């Protein structure tokens, strides 16, 4: 499940070649996958299944900044509108990369997200209902900063979040039951080599049932909640949480590495499988809201070190009452 981006590959190369001289190198990586299937991929007979109008929300962005006029910014992005009715299915995809660096090579900061959503429709269902019965979401995020020779402030961040709602409605006079089976796999890592900064990766995946009328939901874990945590280094922190019950599931995690001099690394991996049993009484209805969110960030803010001035200069400044300040301007 590990993915290597062009920006991170370039960063790793520069960092390795300048290991002794680099003031800092910071990396944040995230990879989450959520797949689920309704009723083995077929709309249950007698059930209307469709999108909740106006329920789709999407937001995302990627930025980078280096506090040096010699650094230049490059942005690239693309998007493909998915279509669940084609054969083969066309996934929805969105990606964006933002890099601020010095030329030649990579010295600076960069961020990226890459989203892929594959939704498949029951071929026997009414297309007008948009009956999505198989859905897979993969969200990948990364941020990096490597400053081998320039002690200038550098930051990078990327985020993406999306949410959508569906409804299940029993149109018959009989009780109808079906399953929703899914799996989640996630990997987070943050590392920081140096001082005056941090790296962080944060993510969330969830399915929740709402506004049930004549609906009974039962949760059953199909596999243990397996996790691997690495946070022994000073400045390394891992926070994670899974809530799973008859109301749905909500998984979230984050890794943070705060620079204290030596290399600090924090990582977390998790996976689990689940089943929700759904029973709808005659005329019963329930809504399913599913969503995900990710955020990656790195930050390097070098501490300004005072330089002693000659006694004659100090006397002159005191005599004329001169005050000086240092300011900086950050790109939006």
C-alpha cells in the first residue's frame, strides 16, 4: 500500500546526498483505502437505493512556501469525472501537486494529494436511482520539506475531504434484510530530521446510519482491529481511534514527528473488516452517510540567532535611538 510520489522521490534523493549538511528534512505520508459492497453488489429486491440530493461535499487543496525570493512555485492538477454505468467503470480521480523549490534539483517544500473513487452500479437496477452497490475509495496525501543549504522558513500542506449520503427505502409490505460488507486499510508516517519544525499526517474514514424509520442495524466485526504503532522516538506521537457499533463506524488516526535534533519517526498502520446487517420494515427507510478526510503538513521555522555587535556599533545605536526589526512575508 506504499506509494512513492515524484516529489518525495526527489526529496529523498537530495536528503540522502546532503545528509551531513541538511539543516532539516521532513516527510508526511498517508494512504487510506475503504471498500464496501451492498448486498453482494445487487440492489435488494423491493428496495429503492439512491443518492441523497445535495449531500455531496468536496474540498481540497495543496500549498507550499519557502521564505526566499529565489524559490519558485509550480502547481499541477487534474480531475476525471467518474461514471459507474460504463463498462469498464470510469473512476473519479483528482490530484494536485504544489512545489516551491530552488533550481536546479529539489531543495524546498512540496505537497500532494491523489484521490480515486470507484463506484459500480447494479446492472439490473434502474439507472435513474444511481444505485451504487460497490464503492472503493483510496486517498493518498504527502508533504515534504528538505533544506540542505538554505536556512529559510519552509512549509507544505495538502488536504482533501469528501462526504456523500445514500438512502435505502423499503417499497414493499414485507420485511427486507441485506448486508453491507466492507474493509479499511490505512498507513500513516511522519518523520523529521533536525530542529525547529514538525511533520504530521492525519486521516479519517467513516460510515454512519442516520434518520432511520422502521430500520434495524446490527454491527459485526469480520476481522480483528489490527494495528502497528511506532512512536518510541522523543517527539514522536501516534493518536488513533476506532468507534464501531450499530450506528456505523468512525476511524481516525494521526502521526506527528517534532524535530529535536536527531531523526524522529512516527508511524501507524491499521486494518479491519466489518459487516452491517440492515433490516427495513414495510415502508422503512434509513440513510447512510459515508466520508473521508486527509491532511498532511510539514513545517520548518528556523530560530533566529543573535549576532554580537562591536561595542562601537552598540554605542552608536544607543546614542541615536535606532530600533530595527526583521519582518517576513508569507505567500497566501
